[in-house]
C-alpha cells in the first residue's frame, strides 16, 4: 500500500479532488489510482476528480478508459492537467477542463492515507465547517475543530485534536470497541455503533475527553488521560 500511495497525492479543491500522479508508466498510475478508489469507496463516492498527470502523454482511448472506469465507481472526471500538448488536446477533445482554480493556502484541504497494518486512517489537517460530511472506512483524525453542522462517520475510531461541536459516529458498522476523543468534547451528537448520546453542553474549562461504550453497554465520556 505504501508503494501505491507514493504514486498518488490527493488534495481537496472547492470543486472536488485534485489527484496528482507520479512519473511512473501510465498503466501503473491508472492501476494505483483505481486501487486507491476501491480501497476507500466511501471517501471517493460522488467525487468530482481533476487529474494532474504531469508530462504523461495520453491519447483518447487511454483517457476514455479511465473516465469510464471512474464513472463505474461513481466518480466524475472533469479535468486533466498536463504539461504535454498531446494530453491537453486529448482532454479538450473529450470536453474535459485543462485548467483549474488552485485554492488559496487557507482553503487547501489535504488528505493523507497511511498504512497502519490492518487499519487505515484518514488525516484531515483543517477545521470542518458546517455542511461538511466525512465518511471513511477506517479511523479519522482531525487536526482542527469540528464545527456545528459538520459530520464525521467512521468505521473505526475518531480523534479530534481540537473542539468537537458537530456530530460524530464512530464504529459505524457496529464496532462497539470504537472510541471518540477530543480536546474539547461538546458535540451536537455522539454515536458509537448503535449507541447514541445526546448533545453535550460546552464546558467553561474543557479538558480532553474520550467517549466509549462502558461495561453496562452505555455510551459515556470520561477524561482522556495518557497511558
């Protein structure tokens, strides 16, 4: 998986996801991208994809094949950025954009997926604002706040290195051992597996807390202590 990830870089844009590919042979890059998509279908589902292929020379049949394969997975290829005039002309023939608006640094959304043995984690280094929904088949770590109206659904654990004010559902496929951690735990709603917690009011002097299902099967929060 590490070799696959080294071929692909993913960033968020206002209009969708920007996927930058390495200088490896096209067939390797195409296979690596589709493998990444198939490993994280919930993350990519419904995405609008812009593809940066650097100096890769691509012809109509190659781009059509990839566009169709992405479409079968619920992904729309809308732009191809390339240093190759041939590839740029190919993209234009297919009605794809060849220029995108790069986000300002403060708007950049970066996604990194790392190999954690049998587990996979999604790291988001930003604040999640109202209307944002993150759904992931693994653990989710947010280096920022989760504002009211934002939502995270993860099959694994959720760790918020900031204030949690939105809604979080950990262990979404029934994992009752999943946990939710935050430096300031004041969510609209918490869920672990099928257990639900009501809104927790913001504290005057917040301390890091961890929410888990206790011995009697109820969802409870307690101070998050190292160790």
